[in-house]
C-alpha cells in the first residue's frame, strides 16, 4: 500500500462510549473512521462505499454482527474486505459462529488500543498481499493466453 493512501475503516458499535474509544484509537493510528450504530446501518454503509476494513460488534440492534458479516462476505462487492469481530462474547461457540459467517479475526472487549491497531495492520497487510497475488496470477494467465 502506498504511504499516502488513506485507509478507511468502518466500525459498527452501538454503545456510544465504545464507539468513541474505537474511533479515537483508530484515528490516532492514522486511519479514517466511519461509525455505524447498528448492524443494518453498517451493512448499508459498507455496500454504499466499501471501506478497506470493517470492525463489527456482535450484539447490536436491528441486525447482529454475525449476520452483517455473513451478508458482506456473500456479496461480491464486499467479500474481500477483512472483517474484525470486536465483541464481549468469548465462547468457542461464538467464535465458531463468527468464522462460519466469514470473520477474519476476533478481538475481545474490553479493547486494548495496541491490540486493535496491531490486528488492523495485520489484516490490511494480508489483504494487500492477497491483492498483489491476484494481480500476479492474472498477469500470468494473460501471458499464457498470449502464447
């Protein structure tokens, strides 16, 4: 990723204090942050203007984070966006539900600012490498087609 590209993050969190903490943490890390207050709003925002990464609370009004995640991963426009589930739920069953919905990683509340920024950077790096690999494979296929 180029150093001057603004990384856009969508964070869905219905509890105002947690939403502000996430926003402060992420903007302090140099990211541009949009907040959604419920799952339905998060889904609409992501589809209207896909961000680079999404942080989803699970327990939210109108649509829970697992359902938002599932719908985003099923949509071609948003399927490649890394999704970090940020939740107070910590059972293996909850983690399994998140994985089945398509989550890329989990973070338990209460959040640790260092851990949030580390996970976000890691998921963005993986997405960047995946994009580079897809481009390289497309280039190789084009070369093979020309033969």
